[in-house]
């Protein structure tokens, strides 16, 4: 039977993480002199202005339909319409784009940390409210950690790719930036196509999972330590189906 509250809370958590990620790009650009996102109304928390037909509607809808049929847990994947940035408005366009790119993942990590801190308050809630709060916080932490870490993949147009462009010498940076036209196809092939295809031949290949664990797990551990290991954390880990001590 489909667990509707869990599905809804996981969807809301993902949408919130995606929107705040994109808005943070816009505010970072504004701080460095580019008001394009502000003029176009993209610094809003209204989800409707950030809707991307594929990333916000079609793909999450496919995940939702699959989970309803398979009766699996509430996990979604998607993206919002990118916030428009005019890098020529920055004093140093390459450095400016690098800092704007970093703002998204950093915002996700800050949000995840704040959510972990909020677990110090959940024991005082009534039982039913506490249960739903733990489900939402669990998915919100997971969504922000996954989104922030995924976007640090060093492939344009992901944020990590734009950071690499900002760090490389100019000639290498220009060559790397040209990957942007095919970058999302490369990412989708590595993430969605290659793992199941190679799995049919008994080859275990999941670069996204390896990346998320290699980068995300240590960051999560630092957050938990800094937050003082909230008492309700172990309940959140059970909600997420995570084993082990933190």
C-alpha cells in the first residue's frame, strides 16, 4: 500500500531543496552585481516560477508513478529551471561564475545542517507531529546532501563543472567549458543508463553512488558532530533506512 504522507513529504523536501539551491545562485549573482534573476522574478520562493517541464514535472511524476506501482519508499529526482545569470556583469566573469556555482551546493549543505540542528527540538513535539517532522527532516537532509553533492560533479553544466572552469588555466578552462553542450547527456548516461546496462553483464558500475558516498558521507558526519548528535537522529536514520552509527 502506498504511504501517501511519506511520498508527499519527500516530494516537498526535494522541491524545497531544489528551489533554495537555485535561489541561492541568484542571490550570489546579485551580491556580485548581476541583477538578472531579480529583474526576472527568479529570487522568489514561489515554486511555480522555477518549474522546469522535464525536471520538475515529468521526471518526478515518473518516480511517483513507479513508487505507487512498486510500493517503494519516497525517493524523487529532478531539477528546477536554472536561474538566469549574466556573467559579463561580474568584475571577473570566470571567478564570478565559480562563486555563483558554489553558492548552490553550499546552500544545500547549510540547509541540511540546520535541519539536523532542528532535531534537538523534535523530542518536545506531540507524538504524531514528531513522527511526521522526523520523516520530513530525514528526507530534507537527504535531499540537500544528495543535491549539493551531485551538483559538485566536475562536469558542466553542473556546478562542479563550472568551478573547474573557474580554477583551470584559461585555455584548459575554455576546452572544459565546451563540454557543457553534451554535459547533461554524459551525466544521464553515467547515472541512469550505464549502471543497469552493465549490470546485465554482471558488471557493478555506479559512479554516482560512489561519488555521493565519497563526498557526502564525510560531510554528513561533520554536520552530525557539529550539531552535537541530536537524540532523534537515530530515528531519522531508521526512517531513511540507513544502518550504522554516526
